[in-house]
C-alpha cells in the first residue's frame, strides 16, 4: 500500500511539472511569434501611411507641373477642390503676389500675412516640397519656378479630418504636439521628407506610434500619432491559452491512462491479455473523439473569425488579408488583378420602407447569387453594410467587365417576396479598378470606390471602369 501511495505521489508530481513546463515553453514560443508578426504588420502600416503622404505631394507636384507647362494664362480657377488644392499663388521676382486664390480652409483676415510668411520662409529656395506651419495649421506646400521672374506656390491643408482619410490601417490617427524625438525605434526617409523618426510604445492592449517628420536640418515639421489595438497579441494569447489548456488536458489524460494501465498491469498481470487490449482500445477511441471535437471547434472558431455571419462570405478582415497576399503574388508573377467595389442601390430606402429583416434577405440573396457564379478562385467579401468587394485574380480588365456585366443582370432579376402580393427587386452599382498602376490594395480600392461613386451618381445599376464613362 505504501509503495502504491509513493508511486501515485511521484506520478502526480511528475504530471504537474511536465504540464507546467509544456505550458510555459509553448506559451513563450507562440507569443514571441505573435509579437513578431504584430511588429511586422505595424511597420507595414507605417510604410503605407508614409506612402499616402508621398501620394499627396505627388498630386500637388503634378498640378504644379501642369500650370508650369500652360504658363500664366489662367485668370480665374473656379474650383480649387477639383484640383485637390486649398491655395494657389503666383509670385513675381519682387516677392509680390500677382495672382492668388484660396479655398475656405485658408481664406481669412490673415491671408495676406500667410502669403507674406510663406514668401519670406522659402524666398531663397527655387523649388520646395515640404510641410509649412502657419498659426498652428499645417499645409502641404509645393513651390515651382515658372521662369526667372515668376514662382508658383500650390498647397493644401493637413488637418485631423483629411489625415484620417490617409490610411485605414490605424484605428486612431491624429496630429500630435511633440517637438523632440523620444526613444526612437525606427528611422525612415521618404521621397519628400528627409528624416522620419518613429517611436513605438507598447501597452498591454495598444500600440502607440509617434512619427516625427523632419527636414534636412533635423527641424521637426510635424508630428503624427497613431493608435491600434494589439489584436495579434491579444487574440494570440487567448488562442494560446485555449490550445494549451486542451493540450494539457490531453497530456494529463494520456499520462493518467499510462499510469493507470501500469497499475492495472501490475495488479492483473496474470489476467487475460485480450481484455487489457480492449480497454486500451476503448480509451484510445475516447481520445480520438475528443480530438475530433476539438478539430470541429477550431473550424467553427475559424469561420467566426473570417466569415461574415449574415451572408457567409469573407468578412472585411479575411478579404483584406487574402487580397493583399494575392496582389503581392501577382506583382511577382506580373499578373493582372481586378478589384470590383459593389454597392446595393437604395439599400437604406429598402430598410426604411420594408424593415431590416427584408434588408437582410436582400443581402443574403445578393451574396448567394454572386457566390453561385464564382469559380472558386475569386475573393468575395462584405466590407460593411451593403458594401461588397470582388477580386478577380489573373484576369484582364476587359474580361472582368464581361463577368461583372453578367452579375449585374442576374442581380436585377432577383425577386424578394414581401408577402403574397408584394415582391421586391433591386439593383447594384459597380466600380472596377485593377493593378495596372499600383499593387497597393488601399490605392486600388480607393480608385474602385471613386468609380463606384460615379456609377451611383449617374443613374445606378451601372458599371464604371477606366475604360469608359458608361458601361452595362
């Protein structure tokens, strides 16, 4: 009896040590990987944000070059916003304003002082691409020398509102007040900003990035702060705990089965060997059943994380992950990828008139019809509300438009039964772009979204792409 008690004590002690060691090693190993993935994603988000700043400068430079080519022959510009500008100023060789126009963002009683300060700051520089601060307001500024007697200034405001439009990668994005670099984690430079110092601060639940943009004299032009939840690490911890608990349970069961088998074997060594084999087989089947349940649970968790609960297609997160991977692969293989933004026409009116239950039926029917027409290579996802996106891999734009036209016809023939007397039909609008100019998912989606906007405001139930102004 004493020997049995000692054996059980040794077994329990060994079991606890093994489970704790396994739990600790696996937790640290997987958590390190999640942290590494999170850091890589954070750096990608920062690079995307900087690329958006460069894109804004590029647009101003393009506008400036257009005016330079045309010369000073435009006495009045009706709408600066169409050019993406908040001000345009022609300056002569005497640093005098000979023509200017300002949007509502820069028109004020201080306009003259703004122009004077601008001229004085960059008087010695023939060409300027930088961020200019005037009375706590930031401006993109591009100065271009038209000829020896004439300079052109164009620019637009950089504030919290248009800053948030630069990137969807960050939950919070705002202009900060920091003037001196802190604990610099990353050093970068861009096409227009010579030095970008980045401080990354990690809390238990959030990632805080502070980006200091400096000129070539190390003077801080402006500061941007970003905040994101630590989704990779936080979700990773939960996943690791669940997996480790399950694996610890498996390990405990296995060790317990081994221990009990040994005890039974010692006590019943002379008994029928076949009976012992049957018992071990039964326990093995029990373990296989538990493993099967765990696999089913893992599949259900995966579907919850990556599938839209209503339409059963890809959710926003899954769509962006798969599309980004596809674009990267297409860039390497030099393949064409088309992305279509889809919006159900008058969806709010349908909800208001028939109720959200009918609205849900519309979404489900729409997603089902589109899914049934896909070959399985496409990526179809719901980005939110009545907004969907469809990706055609290794497909030319003209071929994608043919497929989308077929989908448009199928959608307008969908019938939703309200009651025995009332039937509802609906249509959708489409904006189609491709990776011919950029392999960045944000830029392609932005282009497709602008085309969708054109379709929505020019009759709906239509397709818009770079090929034509009206397609069906």
